[in-house]
């Protein structure tokens, strides 16, 4: 009889313990909501404070992990803050013309967690009027700023001179206006944009990656894919009446890069398109071919980056020419 009482007491204690644990089961936090910046906001400054709201059904204290990146599939590499006890976070200065994705994961003190939705916002563009162009990285002393122009003046031995803005970009509209002031006895020497690039435009010796839009003072343009320093023609040399002809004739150049689609404009007139997926992101460089026969001088009057425009032309898939050695086939 005594043993039966002991067993009954043990069973009652176990039952009470089970009931207690069941009645105290934890409810996870509510999903984070009401983001600032607002979801899908555009044209924002590069200094943003992230804010959100979040509550717990039981009033448990909450902490937060913050993820931010440039891809909607946010992963462990996008975790920028952990165990925050406040609902704000300063990510520091962001980049221009970038679409950012971010989310918050809320945790309560019972190890319950809830992930919020993935929000996004896009930052504004900018115009560099070359006074003094501190955000450009120059290859060498051939570059300088004077009178609101970025100037390359050289007489090197068959080399490219290049300078690039010190931020990588993905999708954008880049616009500039440039003109050749001096040339070494020929208007064939080219200048242009080296975009989605790895930086400086090399020639033979350097492993350059990117797309080169090459423009001549003869009124022609071409497009080349450089991969590992090897050039492949995408668009053959083509005449455009909207390219300034001769010395001291300036040309407005614009490229819209949106995913693998690229549109080319001269003085806002759609001129050509191509499609290629080799390089999804990179720097935008200003480039000039500088040969050894005399002075070569090109002026750049401004440099503008903004969100990609609505495509005005019809995208054309050009079949690249056979890859060739750059010394024999690249534009000069």
C-alpha cells in the first residue's frame, strides 16, 4: 500500500510538471514590419538609418539580426549586425545607384525567432563635374583636373591611359561628354568608356576585363569584350552622325547597362544595343589610346551615374567576332 502511494505521488508530480510545461509554451515574435526606408523606395541618399517595428505576443524582450545586400537571396554573408536590442541600425555610407535588399530576424528570450520579409530600396545617382574629381583613381601622371575638365595629356608608347570612379556598379545609366583636343597626326586614335570593368584599361601586358565602347574623332564607334586582356569584337566599327568629327568636337556618350542588355546613345539618340552576360558588375573607366607620335589630349567635361533608363531601342544580340590578340585587333 505504501509503495502504491509513492507511485501515485510520482505520477501526480509528473502530470503537474507536464501541464506546467505545456501551459508555458512559447509564442514566437511577430514578424518585423513598417520599414524605413519604405519598401521599394527609390532615389534615396547614400546615408540611411534602417528602422523597423516588432512586438512579441507575450511581451518577451527581443533582439534582432540585420541582413543587407545587393541580392534578394540574402545569406550568411549579408549579416551585418547581431543581437541588437533596438529597432534601428546605421549601415554607414552606401553606394550610389545601387538597389539594396534587407531583412530583420527577431528573437525572443525563449529562443523563438521570426524572419521578416525582404525589403528593398535604391540609392540616388550623382554628377561629377571634375572639380576636383577626388573619387577617381588615376593610372598615372597623365591625368589632371583644370577648369572643370578632367584632362589626359600624354605621348606614351602605344598605351591606354585610364581613370575610373572608385565604386563598382551593377545596373545604371552612365553619361559623359568628351572631346579630342590634340592628336598625333591621326583622328583614328580612340577614347571612350570601359564599363563593367576590373579598373584600368590594359593593353597586352595587363589582364583587362570589361566592355570597351571605343569612339573616334572620325565619327565612328565600336564595342569590344575584353576578357583576360584578350579582345573580342562585339560591334564592328560603325559611323554615327551624332559623334563629333575632328579636333575640339565634343560628343555626349551614354550607356544604359541593365542586366545583360546594353544600349548606346550619342547626344541622347539611341544608336545601338548588344547583349552579353560575361560581366554583371564592375567599375566604369574613362579611357584614351595614347600613341608615341606626338601629344594626345582628351577632355572630359562631366561624369553622371543614374538609374538605368527605359530602353528606347531594340536590343540586338550581336555575334562576336572570333577572339583575337588585342595588339593586332583592338581599337587604337
